């Protein structure tokens, strides 16, 4: 079988297709024939500057969709022929996050990820795919969609009539826009591109702010809400945008901290956080149970991921460079 492997050193140029043996299912495991995978910023960060060289060689991609082609002894919850999405955190089944369930069990690092034609995993670490989606669409769900779902529904307790501010038009932000609209919320989107703003409006965004034309976008967000501030901020920007998100949120509002696109650390207005009684939630994807709850909502509302561009597996370097350039709208998919 073919596998996309990062070896030797970090860097997009070090992604190579390699031949590997097709794995076999042990007790409690299943073998998946992978259909598609999708890229996240985490995958780009892992490939370009991703940490421990001892993990190399490594198969990237946290997200994927596959068909069960072999079932190991003792497996009851899945059957041959099932179409599934592997969980990003293989060890997080339900409940709140626990340290042992997270970093050590993550797909795409340290565990080999979805950019391979076959993979073997625990049957407990995956969920049946929503029936209304294509293989490519299912491959967009495990990280980006579940992150947005947990941010707004699980931690944010979003309700009809709330106002949600989403930053940018990457995978998490577009899913947040779609989920918020399905819940009856108002959505404000920020972007540096008027073209992307128009595309977001076609997906249902009610208002938009070009942050290049309006650098103090937090004040514009307050103006759009009559001075009250927004109920939820989907914070993907990181250090540079977080202080502005604090000022954009209403008293008692919620900020879901997800991304690090603009950096890791910066001075924070602590007084504004406690004075406004803000709820700050750090979000690292979610559990298998939360994925299955999200999947039911996706089926019920017939929500479809927005795919910007598709690449064959042998053009993976081009796919990673597209993500690196940040010109995409929604998700980037690899057909496996």
C-alpha cells in the first residue's frame, strides 16, 4: 500500500510516498481502507516545525474517512463495510478531557495519521459516518467540525438569537458559521478578503468585517450589536487577536480559544476578563460521543462541509503549500 510519510526532517519537501505492508487487525481492532483525508493547521504545523524528531518517520493527517475491510476478534460496534471517521483523540471516548486521553493518542502525531491507503486502529476510536455526506465531506469532520461543535454547542451552550463572531474562513470558522446558523444564531465573520466575505455571506453570515480595512474590528463588532458585544467568539487567531476578542465579547460572553495562527503569547487584559465576567474555553477537538452527537445534527440539518480544493495523494506537497499560503476557503482534501 501507499503511505505519505514525513521522514528525515521536518518540512513539506520531506513528504514522500512510500510502500508499506497492509496492516492486519488484532483483537479489538479494525482495518480501514482510507477513502479521503483533509488538512488542518495542526497538520501543517506538524509537518513544518512539528516537534520531536524521534517521532519520524510519521504519516500525517489528523482527519480521514475509511471503510472497514477487516474486523478483529471481539469487535461488536463495527462491521465489515461500515463507513467511518477515525477520532482525532483515539483515547477520548466520552466525558471531559483527561491528560492521558489527549496528546499520546492523537492521530497524525504521535500516532500515524490518515494519509495512507490502509490503517489499523482500535474499533473504539472511530464513529460511523453521517449518511448524508460523501467520503470527502466525512474526512473534513473529525478535527475542524468537532472543534467548532464543541466550542459553540458543548462549551458555549449556543441558543437561537445569540450572536457569534467567527474569525476568518478556514475549516473551523466555516463549520462554526454553519452550526451557528443551524442553531438560529446571528453570525459576524471577519476576513481580510472581500471575496471571502461575499462567499461567507452566501453561506448565511449576517454581517462581516474586513479587518484590513477596519483594524479595530472589535469596536465594529460592538457597534453591530448595539454596543452590547457578541455572545460567542470563535477565537482562531491566537496572540494578536485574543485581546480584541475580549473587547468584542459581551458581559458574560464566551470566548472559545482554538487557534495560534498569530502566535502563542501576548499581554492580556485580565481586568477586562473578570470585569466582563467572561467564560474562556480552551478547545482541543472533542470526544467520540460529542462527534456522534454532532453527526446526528449534521444529518438532521443536512449540513455539508465546504471544500475549497481536492488533491490526489501524490500531490500532497501542493495541498500543504496551499494551506501554508492561507488562501483557501473551508477545507483542503486529499483523495486517498
